[in-house]
C-alpha cells in the first residue's frame, strides 16, 4: 500500500499551538476529531487514506494531545470545539462534514451547537447523548463528568435543550424521539 501524503501544521489559537494534518483534496472537507485521554489522529488510521482519495481531510489533534499544546485555559468541550472552529476557518470558507469519535464526538456536539452554519453533516461515534446537552459552550469539562456521576445535570440538560435541538435541526437527517421525558436526537447520516 502506498503511503498517503500528509501536511502537518500548527495554528496559534489563543495561547496554544493546535496541530492538525491535512490530506487529499476536493469535495466537502471532512474534519476528524479523535478520542480523549490517549486518543490521537492515528486512531483514524486507514480511514484517512481511504477518505482522502476523494475529498480533503482535516485531522485535528485536540488541545493537550499529541503535538497540540495544552495552553493555560481549563479543558472543556467548548474550548476543544473553539479550537476546531479556528482550524476550520483557517482551512476552508465553506461548510464541512464532521466526524467525532468518543471525546471527539462530544466535542462535535459542542461545535455544532455553537456553529451549526459550519457543519453540513455530522457523524458522532461513541459519544454519549446525555453529555451532548452538557457540552454546550460555557460548561466546564470536569464539572460535566462530576454532574453525570452524581446524577445531576438535569438543569443543564433542560437549560440548553432548545439550543441543542435548534442546532441539531440544522444538521440534515435528524430524527427525534421521546425518551424518559427528554428528547434525544439520533443523527443518521451518510458521507458521500
């Protein structure tokens, strides 16, 4: 198998250098957001090679992971989403398709909530939907998880329900269903 060509670069976002790699060209760009903790761009492995044959791919290293700097701001999904938005604005002027895995999926929820105008299609893999409501801009990541573990967060869920639903409504293919008194969004999309 022939190695894929990549271009790795840094973008200064606030006080941190955010690393990302670009592959391929053409079509609607696909932005990849990897998982947290030990996650990194490499977890997309052969997927990048396959997808970059027909479209541009932008794989972003989350702040504090791999080659991206930590910076001085407290970690939050809103901060990670803001970093991704900066990279998207730097690389393209149009809409993008967004694929997030695990923590990257939760970051993608925060991103589409804050900037639905940037996203054509969203694919979220392994991101709990309950965190979707808590990943809204302005929430602290540590507090998100503590609230979930304590069974709290219902106020946060209700508080940004309308904003989350409005953002999800901007993304093609959203289906809604009632679940336990709260609406849950199931995003069913294809990347063609």
